[in-house]
């Protein structure tokens, strides 16, 4: 007796989901850390590594003006990225928008994590007043693998 099996339908190439990796690196755009913490708690996010630049500056006693010139601080950030990659954790990177002239430099992270993580964005829309949004990043939204824009969080 012969059993008929259904042939699996194949999706056209333009409809197939892109090759996403199991881990994500989120560029978190928020002014209020409390909203981000609430997001983490409500969504019960585990297996995470949070890199908060403002908190790191406070811990290391580094002024916002010194961020771009301090090689020690840059090495500390790189070390934390590599540690999160080694531990296979999702990375949530919260940049400091104080005195940061080139927001496009944040896209250098993509080269660092491209083999292990998706490069994603988590944007808290209500955190920014009209005209004060990080427009330089939002103009390049197509470069992210996944984008989440959250309102009323």
C-alpha cells in the first residue's frame, strides 16, 4: 500500500523571510531609562546584556566631552560587546545623546556583531519632543534588520 505525502509548497524568493540570526543587538533610543526597564520587565526579557553608556560614564567618572577622545572608555565598551557575544546574549545598547555629534558612528556596531547578532532598533517614540528626534538614525532605518517603534510605553 502506497501512502501519499503532500508536497511542501515553496514560497517565491521575494516572499521568503530573510536569514535572521538567533540573537539580536538592539540600539535603544530612549531618554528615560525607566521606560526601557518597564519594557524589559513587562516583556519578561531574559538572556540580555545591557550597555548603558550614561551609566558607564557615571561609573568611570568620564565627562560627556571625553567620550570621543578616551581610548580606555572605547576599549571598555568593546570588551563588554565581546563579552556579550561570547556569552551568547541579546545586547541592548543605550547610547548617550549628550554631546555626540556623529550619531552615524553608532552604525559601526553593525560590523562588530554582524556574524552573531541581528542589528535591530528599539525606538521609544514618546521620549522625544517634536524636532528633537535622532533624525540622523531614523533616516537610516532601512539598515536595521528589525525595527520596533514603541508609543505610549
